């Protein structure tokens, strides 16, 4: 099994869910390499240019990463959620409307691996400003639109990783997560994957949870766990992804897609 994070002793939780272990903080402690779930990472000190974060568009995850406070527990109709899945690997975590942590607000996270030792994933709807060509020049022709590096999460912000869509087969340098979505080994020559991959998304950093932490947040109603579609990874409208994923679920979740960005207007 993959050790996603070092075991942590969480501080007592304050009323309202504050003062808890931050998202990704336990995974960051003592960690010097990317988790096996994310295959081979590249480190940005090798890159030709630093990675710059963009301001997040309306409806997307906020562009800043201040302190990474935990999610606010949801005690409303959203908490009448689907039961915690045995594994969320290959599925999406869609932030609940009451999750106001600036790092994950309105975020859509693709879970790369989830087991009893924790979980890792990448945020799909937080594009940056740095072109992929400035970080991984040889991979730029395979990058989906917009062809920029995305903020994958608050852990290992000096690491670059990639996820790709392969409609058929299982080529060298690509490891399936679920369906046609898989992790790209950046040590593989891009030409090996060029004919097989529909597109690649490059991420800086990733999101991490310790053992049992993601399950707890799902049970609290902080996340909706839904099926992913190949188009989610390579959408050319990442700022609209949160609403688009909710809308296609139907029922109460579809209604949440109309939730205003400013909760005071609701």
C-alpha cells in the first residue's frame, strides 16, 4: 500500500470544525518524494521558469493557498449525502457549497488513489498562468487547452506531475487510474505516448489526506463523490467545471449548481 502521509496527531477540533489538521498538511510532513500513486514527478527547480498562479475564475477554486484550513462541516441538506465509498479512486470530489476553505472552495478533485492509508488527488479547475512549454517543453504539444500548468493542490508545490486520457489500450508510460484516465510517467519520451493519448494535463503540487481523513470529510458532507468523465480532465472551460459536474448529476446536486458565488445572495 502507498503511504500518502506520515501519521499525524490532530489537534482538538474547535466548534464548527476549525483547528483541524489542514488539507494536505499531514501529507507534507517528512515527505520528499511524490507518492507512488502519482508515478514519476518532476521538480520545478529543474524547470526553465517558476510556476505562477492565476487568479481563479468565478466558480473555480480560489487562486490563493492561505493556511489550508479544514473544511467547514456541512449540517444541512447537503449532509444527507451518499455514504462514504469503499474507495474514491478515479472518481471526483466536488466541494460542497459550505466548504469555504480558500484552497478548495468550488474545487473539483480527481482522486488518483484512495485506500486505508490515505488519499491523493489533483484539483482539476485551478489553471495557472505558466505555459506548459515553460516547464516541460517536450510535453507541451500534448497538453490540453488551456495549455498551462494547473494548481494540483497544496502539497509538494515544487513537484510537477501529469495525468492523461488514453481512449484505447494501455501504452508504456501511462498507468490507468480508472477508465481512460491515467497517470503519465514524465520520464517516458513524449513520442511514446503521442499516438495513444488524447491529451495531457500538467499539475504543480497535489492534494493529500492522511488515513481516514478523507472519509471523515465525506461523511461530514464537505465533499460530494461522483463519477468522472474523460472530458473533465481536459475541459477547456475549467472555471465552469464545478457547476457542470453538479448539473449533470440531476436531483438535489443539480440544484446546487445554481448556488451563487456570494452565499449572502442566496
